[in-house]
C-alpha cells in the first residue's frame, strides 16, 4: 500500500512529462479494473495506450478541421448523393477515399450556380481531413487578396510556402475573381508553385473556354489551364440549382397548406 502511494506522484510526473493526457485520465480506473479482472500487464498497457492513441488522433482531426476553414455543414453526410448522375456519384465516392491526394491530382468542378459544386468539393476535402490530412479552404477572391497583400509586403514567397504545406487546397469560385494584372499574376504563381506538388480543388461557374476572363491574356490562360488539367479530374455538375429546387418545394408546401386552410 505504501509502495503504491509513493508510486503515484512519480507516475503522475512521468505521464505529465510525456504529454499523455488521456492516459493520465484513464490509468487509475484501468489499473483498478485490471486488478479485479486479473488482466495481464500487457493487456493493461495496451488498453491505456490505445485510449491515448485514440484521443490524440481525435484531437489532431479537430485541429485540422479548425485550421482547414472548411464551411461547416458541407459534409458527405449532409450531401444528397442521389442528386448526382450515377457515374458522377460513383466517381465522387472514389474521390472521398483520397487516392487522388496521394497522386497529387487536381479536381476541377464546373456547373451552374447552386448545383452543389462547393458542397461536393468540401465534402471530399473534409473526408481528407478525417484521414488526417491538412486541408485549406478559401474562396478564391479572399485568397487572391491575401496573396496580393503578401506581395505588397514582400512576403509572397513565405505565404506561398505556408500554403505548400497543405496537401489539399480548395479554391472556391475561381470564376468570380475579378482580376486586374496583379491579381491574375499572384493566382498564376500560386497554381504554378503547386503544380505536381499538391492537389488543388477548384470550383468554377466558368468553363475553361472562358478562363481568359480570369487570366486576361491567352498565353497565361493556356499555361494555367495546362498545368491544372495535366493531372486532374474534371467534374461537370449540370444540375438544376439546389437552392431553387428547395425554394420551389417550400413554396409548393406553403401554397399546399393555403389550399388546405381554405
Ligand atoms: P454551388 O457551389 O454550385 O453554387 P453549393 O454547393 O453552394 O452550390 O450549393 C448551394 C446550396 O445547396 C448549399 O446550401 C448546399 O449545401 C446545397 N446543396 C447543393 N447540392 C446539394 C446536395 N446534392 N445535397 C444537399 N445539399 C446540396
Ligand atoms: Mg459555390
């Protein structure tokens, strides 16, 4: 008994020193149970270590999710997969698995506003976070502004390096970027830097044929598109707007209830 009271503070300080918070919380109960159930030393050690591993993994995913800035709620669980044509649904399910990230392939998702581009790519990106990968999401306009400011402050190289640590970078709504020359240049630099180094996930309302509206001159447009499509999966969401459909359904139910109330 005396030995165990002496052991406790030493054990406590070792666990603290090694930063094992879940083990610190669980070992005392687990030790009591192990004694009662006559578990082997190995079985006890395995139990407490597995708890520590699980808790540290969960903390890591939570941190990655916070850092990703992915919009909340746009997950695979909330996405209505039946809205996609069967081929695209199949393709998306494969993308959720994330082999494309290992291959450093890009995803470019085209479609009209409201067709679900952002939700779909965010769901795919979030699935990568759940596998422990670092992801960064940004509306393209915001990212371009951030790069421009960095360029003006002579920090562009540093900021680009920071982005290069994310194996998955989501640029949402690239078509909406209203570029002047400087904006176009930083965007091009970003894409060129990431070429074959990490995946870029892009949504756009503009087909490639209209990307000269983004990159202004034909040479830069061709160079940007060429790099993007070299290793990429192109997805076309030619679907009616989800928002419009939802609004229509709402108004139908409303008018339905008006009729019933008559
Ligand atoms: P886009 O980026 O193509 O303009 P969004 O992804 O922003 O479209 O979708 C518009 C809204 O409709 C969002 O609130 C989104 O969550 C929802 N939405 C779109 N497609 C689906 C879907 N298949 N299942 C569930 N919600 C969807
Ligand atoms: Mg969108």
